[in-house]
C-alpha cells in the first residue's frame, strides 16, 4: 500500500495495492499488520455503511468523549471528504483538508481521534464504508457547521447541499468543543 501524507499531522490517505485483470480486481481493505506498519495501531470496534444521494453533505461530526478514529473508503460513487483538526496543541489546529475518495480510485483515508469529519456526495449516489475505533455515543456527538465562514471550507458545491436537521443546527468552529 502507498501512503500519501497530508498537510494535517496524522491524517493519511492510503492507496491500497489493487490486483486487477479481465475478471475484475482484488484489494485488501484492512490488514492489521500492514496498518501498524504505516502507524495505524488502533483497534476497530464498529463498522458503518452510509448510502447517500448527490449533494448530500454529512458533517462535520466528532465525539468529545469516546472520540473515534475512522478508516474510511467509498465502495461505489464519489465523495469529497473533509477533515478538520480540533486538537488545540496541533500545528494544524483549525485547518482543514479535503480529498476525493471513490469506488474508482479506491483510496482510503485515516482520520484519527481529535478531528471533525464530513463529506459531500459528488456522484449520483455513494456507498461509504468506515471502521471506527470507538462506539457511537450520541450524548457525546458534536457537529461543527459545514459552512462556517471562519473555516472557509471549499465543498466544491454543485447546487445547494442536502443536510440533516441536526447538521443544519451545528455550531461554529469558534464555539465548538475542542480537544486538548
């Protein structure tokens, strides 16, 4: 597997080895030993599968207690994946990074605990699969406004995004709980 560093410390874009021929392809989506070699040593406790239509925007989500690291990939379709560093001591605190993930490019992204995460569906639909290092804990979930002008995230919008009622009521980055 190939690791692409990002401007955000500890966030990794992973390009797995794909073995393809006229019949199709094969790739490992997770291998504990290979992940440890690139610095991902966390254990995963939950797998999630999300299906969304074009222009659905989910996020920016995180948990203040039971923080989750996420290993995310797209099975079909394409998304613009966005990560924001919420760790006060980080050199990238308050900075964001976006990357396109698709069933076609087969890239994965590692989002460690301490980051807010969200995505917008670029294709007609997308199936997103991700592993988490801690269980979903609704009382501890927080959401930062996707359109916070202080962050200035370029979501590469194609029309008005479709957001949940919960995400529409999100707080600004300035007012959000952070990680020490």
